[in-house]
C-alpha cells in the first residue's frame, strides 16, 4: 500500500488537451499510471495518447465509473470551477497542480471537499508519486525508486527531488512522495499528510520538508508530541535567514505574525523529530533510525518515461 | 501581495460605508498645513508606508494647529521609517477617543477558512492583545460558504466585554469589514486597529489595514496600489512577465535564479550564512520555465552584480528547456560576469547534453560559465563540476568564490550541522551507486 497514488488509482486528467496536460499525460501513462479519461470542455470526442476526451467530468465518470482520482491541469482562474465539478461528480481524490489560485477560491474548494469527503492535494504542487506504480501530476520521475519505505512530504519540488533521489539511491526507496504545495491554504497540510502515512503499512518513516510561513510544521510537531504520529519523522526547514515581510516565491512563504524557521525547528526537536541542517545529511539521519535498506532496489532500474520533449 | 497604504485602504473603506476620520493625503508640508486649516481642528499626521507599528517608529505626530501640522509633515516627508521612504503623509482630524477596540479578518491557515478577530482592547498589535488580555479577545472561524452572520459578531462582541449599547454598531462594523472588504476585495488580511469610540458616541476606523491577494488582482483591476508605483524597472518587468522576483538588496553581488522556490530559499540561507549577499531571489519555476533567458537579461542590470547562479532542480519544469533558454540568452547577452548553471531533474539528460556542447561555445567566446548537474562527474568539460551529493552546495560555493568570498558553513546555533550524517550519506553513495544498472550512476560513484 501507499498514500493517495496507489495501485488502485484510476485517474482522469482535467485539461488533458492543453500543452502541459497532454505532455504530462503521456509521461504518467509511460510510468504506468492508469488514466482512463480526460476532460476538456468543448473538446469531447478527441483522443490524447489513446485516452478518450469528454466534455464534462460527469460524462467521463458515467463512461468510466472506476475513476477515483482527478489530476487537474487547469489554469488558476478556472481551478475553482473545475474542482467543484470533480467534487460534484463524486470523485474522492483530487490533485490540483495550478499555482496562483486566489486563496479565497482555495478555501471554498477545500471546504467543499471536506464536506463531501474528498482528499485534495495542492494547489501549487508538482504532484504525488508512489514509485514504481503510480505517478500523478508532474513529478521528476527519475528521482524516485521503490517500492520503498520512506514517505516524503514537501512544500517544494526542487530540494525535495534531491532529497528523494538520495533516499532512493541509498536503498531505502520512497513509499510515496506527496508535494503538499507552497500555498497558504492547502488541501492536505503536514498534519493530515502525516496521519495518512502513519496508517500506511509500507511507510516506516517520514521526511518532511517545510518552509517559513504559517504554523503547519508546528501543528505537525504537536501530533508527534501527542503520540498520534509514532513513526519517526525527519525534517528539513528552509528559509532560516529569510527577511520578515517578504514573500519568497511561494504564496505561503512569508514571515508575518510568526512563521519563522526557529520556532518550527524547536517545536519539531522538542516533539522528538530529527531536524537536519542540510539536505545532504539525510541518509545519515535515516541510517540512525535503524531502518534496513531494500537490497533488490540496488539492482532494479529506476523507472522513467522516455519523453523529454 | 499588494499592501494598500492606509489612505488607500481608507478610500475603499469609505466607499464601502465604513466610517473613517476626515482627512487628506499630503505630499508636501505646505499641503499638510493647508489640509489642517481646512479640517479646522487639531490633527494627526501619519506617514504612509507599507508597514505596521508606525506609531512606535515615530511616524505619527499630533499637531494643534496648521503651523504645527506643516512642521510635523516636514519632519516626516522624505525620511526613512522601518526601511521605507516616506512620500506621503495622511493629515486627519484628531479624534476625541473614549475607548479603543480591535476588529480584523485574517486567513486562518490551520482551519483553512477566514477568521474574524474581535477585542475590546485596541491600539496595540493583535499578538500583544491576545497575550495581555486573553479574556478580552474572541476569534470566530467563519464557514466560507455561509459567511459571517451579524449574530456571530454580536455574540463575540458581548463575550469580549464590549458594552451592551455598542454591541449592534460594533457587530455591524465587523459584518461590513468581512463582507464589504475581506470578501469583496479578496483580502488576505484586513484590520481596523484601533476602532475608536469617540466621546460623541461615534464608531470610527482610526486606522485601516488592507492587503489584497496578488493572485486575485485580476478581479480588482480598478485598484492600482501606490506601492506598485515605486517598483523599480526590474520589479516592474518581472511583474509584467508574471514571475516571482524579490529584490533583497539591489547592491549585493549575487543573483540567484532558481527552480523552484525551496531551492532558492535554501541557497539564500547558505549564501547569507557564509557572509555573502543575495541581490535578488527569483523563481522561474512552475509557469515560467521558458522565461529563463529573459530573467538573465533582467538581473544583469543590477549595479554591483558579480555572479549569477541558475540553480534548477526540475519537476514540473524541464531542465532541458531551461538549459536551452539560459544558454541562448548567454550567447546573446555575452555577460561580463561569471555565470554558474546547475540543471537537474526532469529533462536532466537533455540538459547535460546541451551544457556539454554549449560550454565549448562559451569557452570560444571567452565567457565564464561553469555548470553541473546531479549525474555529472566534473570530467564532462573543463567548466563542469561534480554533482551527486554536492549538487546543491557546490554551485553556492563556486559562486561565492567567483565573487571573492570564501564559502563556509555557518548555520544558526539552534540548528548545528551534523558532519557525521553527511559523512554517512557519502559513504552510502560510494557503496550503493556502483551496484546500480544505470551507467551514469556507476560513473558518478567513482567521484562521490
């Protein structure tokens, strides 16, 4: 088992006929992700890499009732409508890629999702990957090897691809990497994500990569402290020299009324998490947990779609 | 994050029916004086900068008459407060204050919903209020679909001890702040602090803070915040193109263009801790991977720049597309300062091929361009560096060296480095990479 992206995932791609949607659909298909339908209003009846395109999510679900996950490649301004459409159609997992969704729109999306029991990951994310069975979104596939034991939860792509790659090459492998995104309002935030991994039998430890802004990492530390998360947690929190009041790339990455790295690091340390200072310390920290590597992983090739465009 | 200046926020508040003091915004001491004359009462002169705590910084002065108002304005205009130059002051009637309250609407990240904050104390920052007077503070978590109802505001107002005769008027003010300001204008944050009860029984928004969601500005084209008028050419250009550009110190020596934000912020940490300075923080990630070349041209206009670092670990973006864009821009612009390019992630193989080929070209052109990638050993070309475990740190180290600054790790005391963990990481790589079926890792193993 894994988290969110699993062997049971049957996906629909919203915005499949767009440049990015089509390219990523091809890469996901080549990775082995099961994609049975795409949706672009006004383009129903076409095919994208053999995947039938429908005008609405409702139609797609009617034709393919096995769909349980939607991957959304839709511009930020249309994301609210597209998300509501998915939720209304009864799909229970939604990945929102778009960056730049007005956050009051995101509040509406996540509130509606919660009411209808939908797990939402994103917005402003590259996606979720459970190597080698399922990739959702736009991940750096070559950084992952598995099935592995370490769960990775991150606000960012960049540093996380590096950390995940070291974990993969080091022989522990990644169970699921979930990029929760850099927006202030997230469908799945660190606490919820940690609880998902806590229940996953395949995951033996979690690595969280966090940043300035908000208090999600501190709430995660509270969960660890209360014993609701028992598996070991290793954390890397960047932007420790960030000037207050500047928004640094992510909409949520700003020190205002708290949200600095020091408080997050101290809360995590106090709760018993291991905090690394540099991403390249990661394997030493994992080794200290006494988790065994998986010998087969050293020999099996790392899976990656061939197309680079 | 368009943060509106107080006078801009108050214009919107007035338009939406929230009472503010009588006042006008002045750009010169003479104007301030004549406004004070027109108001005909003692006035308060407040600097208009995008920051809170202006009073404590000395940016708020009282004047009994127009002459004093002119004098106060002269002492404020053109000066710098909290890192911002004062271009304008707000001249307002001085209120006869009987009592100060606080009301605000913020974005509650944990609850993923708006939160309305009310206190029967005001005039100090909300953090201070909640600490000093927890019993006089209430928070309402609002369902985004139902929205705030007046009764919720009334109940909260009662709970925090606002006198009975004021409950309706305060609750209405809170209701309007939520619906007519926070919701209508896509605010990330709005606050009236203090909300003043005057001796003649009026409720007036003595201060007004309003910050609008950048990503929702397309719904509010009528608002052009003054702070945006003061953007420099680079900031304007970046805004036009739509990419993230944060100028940290225009006189600093290093520009970092990263993908994505997490890597950029990590680079910022390592540079700062080594005693270097980043001129800007730029994320070309996500939507903007094709604009890397344009980004390079823009940062080269920074006056004291000594090196540019492209640090890319791509997922959604593509390393090969960025590498191509950056190389084309370098050949076109022929920068006189050194450039370091790190490209890994999605499209890595293509990116390495491009860098191998182009580094020959750069050499012929006499340009200093160094590069690396996760699976590069450093033997690919004379200008390549080993990647692997070092792929994040080496570019930072080299760029500092190219600026004449010796790189050293210097993390904060509360976060000491763990050399033993790093050592283990390297040992593991040396041991596991030779076992891998992929030739690039086998090769890299010899260098780890």
